C-alpha cells in the first residue's frame, strides 16, 4: 500500500531555508495548532492498522516537524516495530539529529524491535559549518556528525540498522557535493557492519511541490552533480543515490499531466490523528478524517478518497493537487487504475 507516514510532531528545532513553515516561523503548519501526538493516540492508530492487517513498504515517523522533538520517539519506534512486524519492510526516522545525544541513541537501539530493520535518515545538506549555518538556520554540523558516528559505531547488537545522510541541493550549498561525499564515504568505510548500510543521498530541491522555479532548481541539481562527478555507487556497506526522475511541474504546462501516485500510495497520519491523503499537502486540505473515530480502510478506501482519485484519472487537479507537481517515488499501474474504477462503481462515485 505504499509508504505510511505518522507525524510525532510538527514542531522543529531548525529553520532550514528550504522549509517555508519553519524558516518563516509559521504559527501553524497544517492550519491546526502545533503539537505532539499523544502516545495513547499513537498506540490506537497502530492497533487499528493491525486489526485491519494493513501492509506498507515502510513506516516513516516524520512529516513536517522533527520527530526527535517528541520525548517519546524511542518508545514510538519500539511500539511500531513490535506491532507492525511482518506488515512493514522497515521503520524509518527522518531527523536533523541535533537532539539525538548518546543516551537517546542508546535508548533507540534498546527499544528497536530486533527483527524489524530501522532506517535513520539524517538531513544534513552541508559539508562545512558555515554552509550548514547558512542553509539550516543555526550551528549544528558537529552535533549531527557526532550523532551519526555514534549510531554507526554502536548499532551492531540491535539487529539491522541502516543510516542515510541526505544532501538537498540548493542555492548556497551546491558547491559542497564532493566534500560531503568524501567525508561520509570515508566514515562508511571505517564503520562497515554486517548489521547495516550507509547511503549518501543527493536530492532535488522541491520548489512548492513543482511550482514555477522548479526547473531552475532541477538545472542546479544536474549541473552540481556533473561538476562534482557524483553518480550512483554501490559497494558493500555503502552506496550513493541520486534522483534521476522528477514529477510533473508547472514548467511542464505544455505536457499532459497524469494522475499522481501520491493519491494512492502516500497516506499520512497527522499528529492529531487525522488521516491525510498525501505527504505533499502541507496545508492539510486533503483531510480524510480522524483515526480516533474511523478505521484506516474506511477512510482510505472511502468516498472522499475515491472521488479525488477518479478526478486524477480524468485529468482534473483541484486545490492542493493543482498547486503541486506530485510525487515520483511510486508508479501508478493499470491495475491500480482499474481497482479505483471498480471501487468508484461500488460507492456510486462519478469521476
């Protein structure tokens, strides 16, 4: 069923330039008060997924805040692994890493379900302290490097623990792709472990989900990779990933737009328990309802969600979808389209 994101919090301890809600200090990210997901609500969501035997490629504990701000993150990782074992490929955390000191990393490894792989993604975007400060809004490169090093050195007894370090290419850091590679490739080769992998991932900057200006960001990405001599690389315990594909965007207005896979494969549970239809819907327009009041399948396969999918199949994109280029990490196959049409017929939904 794609990837499920659960948002522990929409609070963040950074103000990255590429992240408008936090860089611009929005008082509300989703149109609701900022906050932390109560642990009881989180456990209810997990129990509902188990009851309905829901399966996902993986579970991401993050959306529009940094999950490490939640004081119960380590416990949330353990609860997810134990509840969803056999139903998710792995549990994943996306974090800037600044709040993951050695004690919290020790607790994280202790809480982790041994048989469910854990992926910890550090969003770093810089190779020097000055550039980190410029793109992230404060100092912190030494801290996040220290957290990653400690995790790499101590993950061996916790079952599989993979680490990914991300570099979003943007104005202000595009000159540091090669030194970023040099640092992390060297570290990976010092910490090879049969219990995990380290990946360096270079990502395109998203400009409003494909808004005007996305083409310029894509050119910067391609030019920076070429100048640094960066491409995909695979070796034992270490790899480099790059984003070759990109979704439709406003600059492609002359090209017919296809249905977005996000409407089928990227459900998000907001920190208040509401099920959102797409991870790219920052404002929360595609709110399907509360998982404290309805089940996942009732909402995800219901009339509202089916109607939006049928609109996409008909080539109509309104509201949040009209302002977004879509997601590109899944593909919509003919079988998915046909299943949606069958469900629409069952519900009496017209596209």
